[in-house]
C-alpha cells in the first residue's frame, strides 16, 4: 500500500512569507550574485562592500537588495539572513 506524503508546515514561517504563499520547504531560485549578497550580509558586510564585491555602483545596491528582499518576502537585512539560512540558501 502506498502512503501519501504529508507536509508539515513550520510555525516559524514569517507572515510575509505566508502572505506570498511560500511554504518553508519550497525551493526559491536565486542568482549567484544574490547568493553572494546574502552571504556577505550574513558576514556583516556593509552595503558599500557588497556593491564593490558584486561590481555594482553604490546607487544600484539598494534596488538590487530591495528586489531580493521582495522575492524572499522580508523587509530587513536580519530577516533576509534568517530566511536565507532557513531555506538553505547560505552556508553555515
């Protein structure tokens, strides 16, 4: 007899993620540049360093991060790091 797979929902999913319909286990595809930006944020790098590492102008980094945060369903650097770790987008 085949058993149906059940999916448990984590209670730690943030309200913005729920509003966007993102389940805790859903895979989110990000670009290598977005992954590098998240990794640098997690290491505490300022946005000026992130822009330099990604080859972006300082004026372009805020819109870049803003678009990434929107895709993650977050509004802050701290929330982005938390969600990225939980989704396996960052190295520990």
